[in-house]
C-alpha cells in the first residue's frame, strides 16, 4: 500500500509528510485537537496513515515549524494554536485582518441593541452619559476557533437603522464607510492585560481567569468625529500585537 493512499488523488499530490501535516492542521483548526493536546507519536502516525517513521517525523517537524505545535523533550509533540498577529500600523477591521493572513473569519452575535451610555462608554465615544448608543457584541472566530469577544459601540444619531445589517456576515467597518459614508481616518488604541471572567470564558470556550488582552479603540472619521468604539477581549495565548517605530525628526 502506498503512503497516504487514503488521501484523495488530485492532479498535483503534495509529498506525504505535507499531506499529514495538513490533516493535523485541519484537526487543530476545527477544534478536534485543542491547545496543549498531545499529538500522535511518529509510530502512531506511521500505523494510522501507512507511512514510514521518517515521513511521520517530517510531518511533525513541519507542524512545529509552522507554529502549530511544540516539542517537550522526552514527552512528545503538543498542539499550539498559532498566535493571530494584530498590527497597529494599518486601520482595518478584524475580519479584514484575518483574511489578509489567509485565515477564514466568522462571527457569532451574542447580543445587539440600543443601550444608554454609561460613564465608560460615554468617555470612549466622547459623548455624555445617557446618550443612546448601539451595542453589538460578537464572538470573533478564525478558522472556526474563538479568538476574541468584541463589544462595539456607535452613536445612534449617526447611524439610522444600523441593526438592519447582519453583522455575523457584514463587516462593521465596511458598513460604516460604504453605507453611511463615514470614511475612517485613524484610530486610537490602548492595550491592557486582564483575566476573563466566568461569562467571558464560557463564551470563548476557555477556562475561567484565562489571561487576555483588552484592546480599547476609538475610530475617527475624516472630520475628526468619533464614529465607533470597540472593547475587544483577545485570548492571550492566541494573540500577538505588532507595531512599527520610526526615528523622530526632532
């Protein structure tokens, strides 16, 4: 029996170790294999897929090199879901950011409606307490794995009938720019380290008190007007942040 003869033939057939790597990556992306789960050994892979031990070893090495796994000496190879790198260089929505990295984005609406701005929300939107604002709460997924819990707030007086849109499938930034003609100019952002409470952890399918990054952002249009603010809870071991620093002209 040829190696990986259970894998569907195509016009181009990648090397067997790449096919095995891709099978394992799929299991990680779908949640069948979770972070810190031990991966099958070389022997187990060899027996399951009718491949040589060398091919199995190369498949696991590929998995480690691509950031999906790590090795512990004397114990084996374990799953590590790659960190999603969010940069502070370009102003873009979460879905657009994932797509640019070849990751499939998806969303689940937890709740949406109109609320009265408390002190925190009023401060973020640069408005007064008691102002009516839209609240849209979504779980953000990459390759069907929960990455962040996101609270978005927008002034009701700027966006007539905003909740008519399906924000499980529609990009909020795209709707703001294309349907309401508010061209986004820049965003202010802050990062804090927190731990997820019981409700947040349940929504994101992680343990209570899991470390997370709280990303607060305020987005401005071309007239320097606040049009949207977001509080995004990003799972710590699945997120990294990137920025660029340039020499001062002073």
